[in-house]
């Protein structure tokens, strides 16, 4: 992490956990808003972009610090591009850095 006054300024890794929540006011005939398999599939697509990479070289983290907060925002926006439609939208992303430390990112409804 650039300009951080501590150990995290040095190259280090994480085993992140990503939690994506969606919301919908519409359910299909089965009572499902979106199949969890679809959320998992699209989240994995975004994970692939960052997994085993030096994040400081991957846009947008070549300009933004790859903080847990910025990574949560990135997942919120990128998974949203893949699954948001008129009935379903990503409403929250939680990034777990450790089993006891997480950040949550969400945006207000428009």
C-alpha cells in the first residue's frame, strides 16, 4: 500500500473472502430473485482479475491504493455491471481480510 506508515507498505498478500449481497423486489415463479450460482459465477469472474496479481499494477489499483475499502468498492461496481438489471442489484459487498476484520461497501439507491 503506497504511502502507508507501517508494515502494509511492503509487498504482502491476503486470503480475502468476498461476500456479495443482492436485493430485489421481484421473485420468479420459484420464489427466487437470482440464482446463487449466478452470483457466485460472476463474483468469480471478478476474482480472477485480481487473484495472484500484484494489485498495484492492475487498474484501478495502479492509481488507487488497494485497501480493503477500495477493493470492496471495486467488487461492488464490477459485479454490479455483470448482474444488475431492472429486478436485481448488488446492494452490499463485504471484504474479509481476516476472519475478524472486514469492510462493507454499499451505495444509496438511486
